[in-house]
C-alpha cells in the first residue's frame, strides 16, 4: 500500500520538477508513512524523487515514530535545536540542500515565519509550492483503503444502533455513551 502511494507521489514530484517533497501536515505524513504526530515541534516527511525517504522528528517523539512507520531513516533533533537547521543538515548530507524543494505553502504547519526560517537555513534551495498535492492523491482510494472504509462504516453503524437501543425514557446518558 505505501509503496503504491509513494510511487504515485514521486511521479507527481517528478512532474512538478522538484528533487524533494517535504510534507508537514499530520494527514499527509500519516498517508505517506503510516504515522503522524501533533506539532509539538515542527516535523516533516521528506520524499526525494531519487533516494530514500526520511521522517525528520524531534528526538523525544522518534521512538513511537520508528515503531509505526515503514521507512528506516528517522533523523532527529533536540527540543532546543532549530528544526529548520536540522533539516538543512539532513538535506546537506543527502546532497539536496541546493535543489528544488516542493512543499505545500498552504499547509497549516507552514507558517510564513517557518517558511522564512527554511529559506534562511537553505539559501541555495529553490522552493516550489506543490499546493495540496497529497490531499489530491488521497482522494483516489485503493482497494485496501475502500475495504477499511467499509469496515469502519459497519463499525460506526453498529455503534449507533447499540447506542440507540439503550435510549429510553428515564435511561442514563452514560448507558448510551
């Protein structure tokens, strides 16, 4: 499932003319890797067109991340480190610090201040707005996703039926919950 998603994603990155896509919304990270976490500190998934993907995350959150994702490369930074500088180091090690980097400038995690920090940390990179690329890719469901959605719908339907069955005059809200 994740191989197929990343094949589609890399084809879209290639078409956009970037060497790397950075994704920082929890929904995108989860769709790409199987894991996403809240934004205690900025974090992102990097998908190069060529080479191994990575999940840059603060060290404190790296254990659960490594336990749940399919990829092996999880560079970390400490809470007192600047995530933009950590990303610059990661990209420098991979020869991507001066490349075209795609990201979603409309991402709720990509504030103007954060984007300025990335530009300052990667002065030779060229940033390309990919827009909501992953959100668009997520609209097309695979057979495995459809199967899970149907299962989830059956569970939700049954939960509502069970809750409705205990709703009666004088009944307790707690029973329905």
